């Protein structure tokens, strides 16, 4: 374990170790509902080119993980190569550039493999969710942030982006009603929903017209 830690904090792997730590923290925040994955896509847009149409956050996370692993392996080999300190530093600088480039093919292979495992059939349209109830999965919902889980007519569930214009209290576990969809922002407008108003309506399904 000591040798592994020394390799992880040695140049150039320490650069990728720091990037990987940021990735792990970001995904932990998303899992806890404290961050929106769309918020750290940065200037890369919604997708990373060549990675099977994966969202930028997922694609860059894959690239970072593979670059870290390749740098860690290369750094260990350099450490045992017997090169002089000057040559090791030069080789480390080359590895710093080469690791992200070498990480692209395996990251792309993983992305394409994942795409083949995903269902190819056409699922429900996002507009089909309008009129359904949902369960809030983040600590808050406001005009800029929020996620909720909604169940489609076929029984499948989805995690969607939600927003509200008012100051209604929508917190983790709150029941809401998706009443409109914003095509440009790709999110649903949500309002609080009181199940007592329609006790016979199953969660996630609209009442019959």
C-alpha cells in the first residue's frame, strides 16, 4: 500500500490523481443530491466526441480514470528503470502528455460497449411525463436546480431535471406534479402535489380524463 501511495503522488501521476479526486467528489455530490451533473460539464457541451454520445461528465470521468491508471503504470515502470533523475523527469513530462492520448482508445471502447448494452428501442417521450407525479430526489428545487424521479406508463422510472418558479417548499422526498416541459432547457416545471387531493391515483400515473 505504501508503494502504491508513493506512486500515486509522484510526478506525473499526481496530476491525474488530483483530477481523479475531483471526479470522485463530484459524483459523490451528485449521488447525494447536492450537485447537478449538468453543472460541471463546462465548455465541453453535452457530449464528448468519439465516446458513443456519452454526456460530457461521464466521458471526461472515463478519460480521467484511464489516464490515471496508465500514468500510474508508466510511473512505476520509470521508477524501476534505473534512469538518472534528469531523464526520469523528462520521461515523466512525456508521460504527462502521452497518458491522456493513450487513454482515449480504451475509454472509447468502454463507451461503445456500454452503448451496445443499452436498449435501442424508442422509450417514452419526455413530453409523455407531463401530467405525472414525481418524487423529488434533491435537497431543494428552485428555478436553477432540481431532480426528481418519475414513473412512466410502462412502469419504467427516470430521473429528470425539474425547476419551479415560485418559493414552494420542495425537498428530498416531496411529491410534485410535472405540469410542463421546457424544450430549450430540457427540464420540467414542477409544482407541489398533495396526494390527499386524489387518493385513488397511483404514483407516477395521471388520473383518467
